[in-house]
């Protein structure tokens, strides 16, 4: 499907270290709407945060550095829908599970033979966590398909979805060899995330919705976490941002740095921009390259971005794609390649632009400009770094941050002698 609307979307393309990230910070610091900034690395988040605090901002800021496992907001969870209509409930429950399952699969090309089985067991394990009569953190997923562990029995005893319980109980009847065959591929998918301290420490009972509501600026910084955790957490946030705007009909600016490299430009996201524009939802996508996204997504991006910015690009393929955007790829019957002399010059220029210089297409106009110079807020960079560390220490003492502790279903529920474990007990 190709969306043909004039969307509130800014697309920023350019090779690494060409000034893409610095180029948006100036815009963000003047933004009055709520901002959710997703940064798989740390350049956007650090700089943006620094400018916030050095500019004396009084906004409420949530700053989550995924590598931190001492204090973290616990927002990764799987909720059971409370909708009164059974069909709506079914739909919402399925959707919640898919939000976790999709980034778990990521771009890994699961081979044809094991794929259906992996999808099936992943979904059954997710159901065990979703339909519990006690709180179960999401990192317990792998226990749901390992019948030889005491944790399996604990989880299934509290699972309210009988079909799933029956289906998984049948695993207990398999021989060790059969069991390995059956569930190993799924375990290989689930375990890296569920054993990652960064993922574990973010499992909790906070609603992303409430968090977005409570803060003016939310920054999620991936640097230092595993690729899979970064992908899961950031994808989850993009969907939660969409849900937030849908539910509350409030404006939000969603900024995603290095979006294509981290698989964060999804069709759902682009569709959301179209439907949520009326509430003031704006998307800013920053990416190194567009030759790595599917041509369908690329067309949607090009046709719908209100503003396209192009810094120096790193490949001929990208230079060609971008020069098309700036209108210079006219067909020239005299040249065999079909690219006019003007087009060739633009391609060359796009590959040699100096740092901070960008080509822009906005509302039908094409022009070249220099992005505003971003100065360090203090003469000595050390001071801003020091202030920033202080500010982070302050922020992470907030009530929305927990001090996580690892535990298993058996350890929690054993301590409670089989009674319902609640959220406080798993935190220890
Ligand atoms: N507008 C700017 N003001 C000041 N310095 C800049 C600006 N644009 C780029 N730079 C310099 O270039 C470096 C790379 O910029 P960055 O935005 O991080 O690149 P990218 O996001 O394209 O990888 C920065 O660390 C900074 O030193
Ligand atoms: Mg960058």
C-alpha cells in the first residue's frame, strides 16, 4: 500500500558523521510539543539532553540509558486486555503479543522449516505470561517451554488460558531428545533477550502510556545494550507512541535516529503518521541510507515527507535515490545512462557535501543550506559533561525508576508458599 498524503514527517538522510544528528537538536530544543527521542546509539540523546539541562529547561525529563541496570524504569510488560467485548479483547490481546513477538524475530531470517514451530511456541510462551493470575515479568518467557524446570510448573499453575496450559503440558511427555528438537529453536530466539540484564531490568509494571503522559521529554538511549534489546525496546516505544496519540489525541514528536539500521521504519509507523497527523503527531526519521529499506517503504517516505534533508551520502546508490528527490534526474536522450548532465553533477555534489551542509526539499522548493552551528553550552566541555552526569543521577532517583533484581517464578512463589506473588515480591 502506498500512502499519498502530505504528512507531518521529516526525513533526514546522510552518511555517518555528516551532521544529521546535530542538525535536528536545534529544532528539538525549540519544540513545544512532547518529545519522544529514540536513539540506538548515544549521540542524539546525549547532545539533546545536554542542551536541555544547560539551557535550564524546567521540563520533566525521562532519560533511559539501556546500558544502565542499577536504576531503570520498568515498562516492558505484556498486559491482558480489559475490554468488555470478547472479540475486542481477543484482538487487543493478540496485538499486545505481536508487539513483543515481532521485534523478537527482528530481521533474523528464520528458516522455512522451523519458522511455524518457533512462531507457535513463542506465542504460547507469551500467552503464559499474558494470562497469569499473578504478575509475571516478561523475562520469564523461556521457562514456559521448559517442562523439566520447577519454574514451568509454577508458571502453568497460575496461567488462566487452559488451551495453552494443555498444549504446553504435552511437552512434559516428550523424551529429552524430542523435547530438544521441539523447543530448542524457540529457546535460542527467546533466551538472548530474556537473559540480558538491560532487558530484565526494564521488565515491570509501568504503562508506557502513563510515562509518556507524565513527562515532557522522553529520551531512550541504546548505546551499550545488545542489538536485540535495542531493537525490541525501541520498536516497542514506537508502537506505544502511536497508541498514546491514538488514545489521548494529544500531539507528540517522535524522533528516531539511525532508524533504518535498526529496523525501526515499519509500515505500521508510516500508516500511523497518516492517521494521527490530525492530532499533531510528527515523525522525524534520521537514517544513514535509504538503499537498505524496501522500495515500497522508500516510495512512501519520499512521497509523504513534508521535508527531506540530505547531507553527504555514502554510496552511489543513495546519491542516485536522493538526486531523484531533488528533481534533477531528468531523462536525457543523448546520454546512454538516462541521467542528464545536471543529474550527474548533483549526484557528485551529494557525495562530496561538507559536514553540516544539506540539500533540502520542502513544500516543492529545493535549496541548499548550512545547519545551524551547535555550540557547546560552556566554554569547557568538561563542565557540561559534569552537569549532565549530575542531572542523570538526579533523574534516576525518581519514583518511576526501580532497582531491579533477578528472580525466577519458583524462587518468588516458593517464598510465598504458593500464594499469589505480586509485583513487589519479584523485585525482592
Ligand atoms: N551543526 C553542527 N554544529 C556543530 N558541529 C557539528 C554540526 N554538524 C556536525 N558537527 C560536527 O560533526 C560531528 C558529526 O555530527 P553528527 O550530527 O553526530 O553526525 P551524524 O549524525 O551524521 O553521524 C559532530 O560531532 C560535530 O563535531
Ligand atoms: Mg548520528
